[in-house]
C-alpha cells in the first residue's frame, strides 16, 4: 500500500516545489497552493441533472507555485507554465500562452486547465489577469477518475483569486471552474468535482445539492469502524471530453425536455411512480426534494443491492410513466432517480453509523451504472466483483466511467487479501496491472506557502 501523506509531507512538498520554481524561473514564487482530487462515495452522473452527490476530497492533491508578472517584466502578458507531469518522460513539460489571446480550444494537453481558468477570469468584469509563471506538481493520478483536471483548475483559480484579491466565494469559484471545463476545455462536466476540491473537510464527505450548491459535511468515520477506502486504478484512461460522457448528458437533457421538466431532478418520484423509476435499484419516498436540507431526513426503504458475491443485472420490465421514453433513455433516467435516492439514504446511514448499509448502497450504485447508465467496463466490473468476493462490504466504479477507478469499502484487516484478489483477476485476464492505494478524506483547497 502507498504511504499516506500528512500535513508535514505537504509542507515539505510545497517547499520542494518552491525550490524547483526558483531554479526554473530564476526567482521565488509568490506562493504555493494545493487543491485535492476527489473520490465520489456515491452519486454518479447526478450533478449535471441538478441532483445530489456525496464526494470527499482526498489526500492526493495538485500543487501550483505561482508568481504574477510585473508590467516591466519581459513578456508581461504571457503565461509561462511548467509541470512535473511530462508525458514525454522529461523532467518538465512546458507550455506558454498569451493571456489576452485565449480562445476555447487554443491550448491543449495539461496546460488547457490553467488556461481555461484564466479565460473565464478574464471574462469577469473588473478582473484583469496579468501574465504569470506557474509550476505544477500533482499526486492525483491522471485519467483515473479522481478528478486530476479539476484539482489543477481549482489550485490555479484559488491562487489567482488570492493574488489578484478578487474575493470570490467557493460558490463563485466552483461555477467558474465548471465554465472553464465546459467552455474552454470542451468537457460537459457538472459541478461536483470542483466543489469537493474546494469545500472538502478531513474526516467527512460533502453532501451537496448540485442545484443550489447548499452543502453539509457529513461525518465519514472510517477509522472508528476499522475501515479503509481502497482505490483500484484500472489504468484504463478516460476523458470527460470524449463522446460517451457527453452522450449520457445529452440523453438526460432530451429526456427532461420530453417529460416537460427543467431537469431530471424535477421528476416526481412518489409511490405511484416508484416501480417505473426506481425498480430493483431502490425506492425514494415522496417527491423530489428541492434542497439538501429538505433531503437530509429521508427515511425511505434502503435501495436494494445484490449479495456481496458479485453483482447481478437489474429487472427493467416494470411499466410506468417513463413509457413515453425509449428503453435506453428510460434506463438512463431511472439511474439518475435511483442514484439520488441512494445518496439520500447513504447520508442517513452515515448519520446512524451504519457503514455496512453504506457498502450495500455503493454496490447497488455500481449495478445501476453498469446496467442502466452503461458507463462501466470490463476492468471496472472485474475490480468490483473481485473486491466483493473477498470481503469488501461495498464496491463501485467512481467517476464518469468508461475506465478510471473503482473503490471498495474494506476492513483494514482484509486490505491485503482484497488487493491480491484484484491483482490476480487482472493477471488472469491478461490486463494491465492496476494501481491500488487507500485514501482518506482531506481538507479542501488552500494556500500552503506564501512567498515574496
């Protein structure tokens, strides 16, 4: 298992980044900022449907050392970027762009994420973004579904917000980084990932209403229950800018238009509709709540999950009000509705200290994502089944899907056997060896070091 970073580790890492920045650019940065990646405990593909999510910031983070250029500096309007992430294998990867000339798609690769932030900030009234120097270092695995790109965007926007004295709130920063991803990078993501990176807290998960951005930190007492969250990075890279993610979002938007609602969040899910919209993956009482506070006391039936000996397919045959939709679209809608219900029930279970119940809900979520939303893949399914078959109390894919990572809720005493089972099944199928590591809930974005 990988070493769990501490606050001391992060400060040491920030000081090392400051030293490397000074060597690279010839002077010290104005500061170092960090923004964590995230694991989504439950609530997948609900954020862009105005639903509920329950992610937590993790103890792996992007760090940026930044120095604003002065008007007298050479190339004062240019952003000079470097990253310790180098796809070509060099010590650094470099990129440059002129702040005033940015247009969507004009910067690609890892540099598109800081550039997207600059693009949206430059569009704010009264926000003048000068040229700057930036050195990026990240411990969030790229393409693993742990929000590595949003960590870079959030670290960048928090740094510029501080250095330029913009006074933007967490809500402002979340919406701006979403715009950077949607408008500049071209990825139609929701607002969950950046919100978790901005607002996460050590020891808790972020219960977020993606319509209102009302949020609450819900205790996630892993240590007290002798549990760990094991991440299984399948090494199947994914990208939100690819077509599968966009197609799912478009399908949901078309379904909402057909059903005459603003978003799928607004579909009534009372008892008469439950058989059609929820079926075997869960049941949600009453109608769709409008805020996280309204949703918090939900006490309906626990969404069902298959036994921990692998996962089984959901029955989709029940008739109901979604009959106006084609079968594929109805299944997409049913996932969103049932997943919202699982988020609410997970919050209730966490408040009760029922971590076993949370595990069942995680597994039910994976079944729905695999069968109804169809965003899983062979590697994710193998990882989930192997974990469940060797003692995990729950497991699911996490992130947008089509690759990336799975997570498993595992007793610490069983971590080695679960990890070994996952490695063995990947080897049996002649697949690339996955990376496995545990994560803990961590604090959200912040400044680590203030320089000159």
